């Protein structure tokens, strides 16, 4: 009976630590996802703006092929 109490406390400690570690891991994962999403969106906007400015400054010349 004397060993049951420490095992129960150890089990509670292990499950609490597991939850804390999983929560921290999830926060890191979510943070990286948000960071990469912002970077990808900015890159997309820059690329779209570069395409629009190149179309305005350099009109494409079409050549007719037979």
C-alpha cells in the first residue's frame, strides 16, 4: 500500500509534464506556421506587384507566325 501512493503521484507528474511538453510543441508548431504563412503571403504580394509593374513598363510584342 505504501508504494501505491508514490506511483500515483509519479503518474500525475508524468502526465502533467507530457501535457506541458505537448502544449509547448504545439505552440512552436503554430508559431512557425503563422510565421511562414506571413512570409509566403508577402512573397506572393511582391511577386504579383513585380509582374504588374513589368507588364506596364514593358508591353509584350506579339509576332505572327505562319
